[in-house]
C-alpha cells in the first residue's frame, strides 16, 4: 500500500499528473455546479494537453541536457537527451567519472546494466567489454555506453614514478625484530625482499629503485573520437594491450597464480634485471671499479635493456663481451603497451659490519690520495715561487735600465749612473705601491741613498734633477 501511494504521489508531481489532476478537478466543479459540457470535447482537450506537455517537456529536456556534459557533436546531444529522459527510471545504466585512471562512482552504480555514460579526464583511458567480448578503447572525453557494457580496466596516461625497496631510514639487515613492533619489522623486511640480491662474492644488497614509466604514447598528439586532444598522449592500441594482455605471476610460497596489474609490470622486470646484473659484480666492485662503478654500470645496462631492442652482453665479471643480444624486457614492455623512461638505483643497504670495513678501506685510500695531493701542491708552490722570483728579476732589470736606452752610452760619472738606476725604480714604487707599509720603508731608504748621491755627485744642478 505504501508503494502504491508513493507511486501515485510521484505521478501527480509530473506535468502529466498535474494536467490530469487539474482536468478532474475542473470537471468536478462543472458537475457540482450543474454546468453542461461535452465529454468528447473534454477528452479531446485532455489528449491535446497531454501531447503538448509531452512535446514541450521533451524539447526542454533536449535543450537543457546539452549543458550537462561538454558535448561537441549532434550525435552526443541525442545520446545525452535519451539518458536524461530515463534517468529517473530503473532502466538506465551507470553514470561514472574517471579521474587520473581511477573510476569514481556511487555505491552500486557500476552494477547497473543499461544505457549509461562515462566521463574521462585528459589523463584517463579505459577498455569497455561485455560478458563475451571486448568492445573498444575509450579515451579522454565523453563516452555513452550501451546495454551490458562495463569497464574492463582503466589506466592513468600520465608518467608515473614507482619506488620499490627499503626506505632511506630502514636498516633491514640489523638485529631481529623487536618484540614491541613485529608489524613494523615485518613491513621493513618486506621492503628489503622487494629488491634483495646477491653479489658475485655472496653478499646481500638491497637498494631503493626508482622507475619512471607510462602507457606508450603516440609520436604526435591527435584528437580522439570525442574530439579531445590529451596533453599526455592517447594511443588506443597501447591502452588496449596494457589492460587486456594479462601477466600471470606464479607465487612460489603456495604455488598459486595471480594476475599482475598493468602498472606493476615495469617494477617486476626491473627487479629481475637488477638481480641478474648484481650477480656479476663483487661487493667492492659496486662502488670502486675504475672510472665507472659497478652500480653505475648496472643502472646503465638496466636502462638500455628496457629502452632498446638490442644491447651488448656482459660476461660473468661485468665486462662487455661485444656480442649484441635482443632485449626480451623491451619486447615485453612493447607488447603490453608500456614504456620506461628512466631507472635509478640509490640507497644501497647491506650488512653494517661490511659497511664499516669498506669505510675504513676508503679512509686509507683517501689519506693516501690526500698525501699525494699535498706533495703535488708543495712542488707546484716551489715552481710558482721560482717563476715569480725570475719574473721579478726581469721587471727590476727592465725598470732600472729604462734611462740608459735614451742616450748612446752610459754616463761616465758613477754617481750619475746610480741616479739613473734609482730614479725609475723610485717612480715605479711611488706609482704602484703607495699604500703598502713595507714599500714606504723601502722608499725612505731610496730617498736616503738619493740624498747621499746628490751630496757626492759633482754634476750640474740640471743633471742633479735627473734631466
């Protein structure tokens, strides 16, 4: 009974219910006042009113529904009109919004099967399917779904960073778990196991690995079926491969199989490559092997394996063999519609005792290098001092001999000769070193010598002035 009254109340809130109720009330008044009327005419007028209300409501819904979504073509306007008309009924399909590859929905919305609509931002794409087949790839924009269509999977088109391995503050190779926090220790050991590998001499190392990847992008940005051009790039084939080509992983613990999500595949491949290459190096070679360390070599080779179709092979000691091999990891990424832009290896953790030994070894090497550098600097200082002394001698000879180049030969008077030597040197010191106290002392000594020469000299007053 409650459902019946609820449905009746809802009907009378519609335009048709209002027209029907108004007609019944009006004719009730006419009957009460005994005013004659023609039943056929009244029925005809009621039908005309209902038809006019239906057409007016339909056109108004068509007009206003165009502003519900950002539509770009008439076909989409007809689609949104049809879905707005049946929105209140139970026959409509899901209304979903996909943001950054994540589906946003109300509770139970995705379970509806009927004509629906999906709105995707410029960083999202998805694949639609039915219970029996894959229907197609949907890019950024608006997509109207048919009956029984639902989302098989969605992807984020933006470039993403994935960090695996221990944190900078972790020390997973220390003492056993404290009794107060076994959960935290379990999480710490889990991060350690993500990237744990053994070196050629049997030491365990666990680095932090950073991976930048995305769904493969087209070479040129083009608008999709909805007329939207995504800044992040939208390649339907890559999106389809990323979602539909599942990777099945075998769990060694219980021998069970599990499906790997598309954004977990890059990390899975990179970790396997890290473990493959770290076995080729000793622990000390990871940090001190010639101009390029072992870690740098491993990082370079991993980047090549995931970005090139062919790479040079390394032997069991980490040296290039000259043989070019096909990169299976690059081919697997390409077949799944993914690409890795960059791989970084940092924060390498290992046993603290081994770390202490390496630090002591490095300290000894650094002290030896520092002593060699000190000896080199001392030799350089002696050479600079000798060169400076020779340069000063040359400058002194040039300055003191300046006056002798003005005449054909040196004067016969020895006092005059000394005056010609001292006078340019005194002028040079006055011009270049007036603010230096030591030079002031030297200038006073030169003045005393100059006065003594004047006293001893028997030259004319004009010669005495240095002219």
